[in-house]
């Protein structure tokens, strides 16, 4: 990560290590997480998520609005909706779902309080 005196923060996301994803309870080594502005205490902010081919998130309920954009690969929602690069999704608070990928996926997610 880089910063300067102007308050700007730069994250060269293709050059930093991601962590094992654990936002939904149990650690999932087939999914990686890069917290950009995501705060673990408030559970809000921005993060990137990289899923290996065949990975699936734990079914979960959103306390806040969640938005994400697929950057690479495919993502299949639990209702069968197939998403690809450039697709944007918004889940309202209280929404319950899980996602999986066939070929692998990279996305950027935003969790906000409505």
C-alpha cells in the first residue's frame, strides 16, 4: 500500500497478498480476501474477493446492503443466475444467498449501511 501527505491511499491490488476469506464465519482457503477499506468491527467497507475454480461461499444473510462487480471469471448465484465480467449486483439488507464459481472469479464488493 502506498500513501502520501494529501491523504491519498493507493493499493496495488495485483502486487499484494490476499488473506484467507473468513467473513462468513469459517475460514475458506479456496476464497481469498483483500480488505481495502473494510472494517471488521462495523462490517462495512470495500474489499476484493478471489475465488478458486469450484469455490462456494457459505450461505449468509446480509445485515447491510452489499454491492459487487465481477472483474474476472464467472459467478453463479444460488438461484442459478450466471454473472460475468462487468456485471453489478446489489443485495438489500436481510437478503440470504450463497455464490459459487465454476472457473474462478475476482470481484470487488462494497458493504454499506442503508
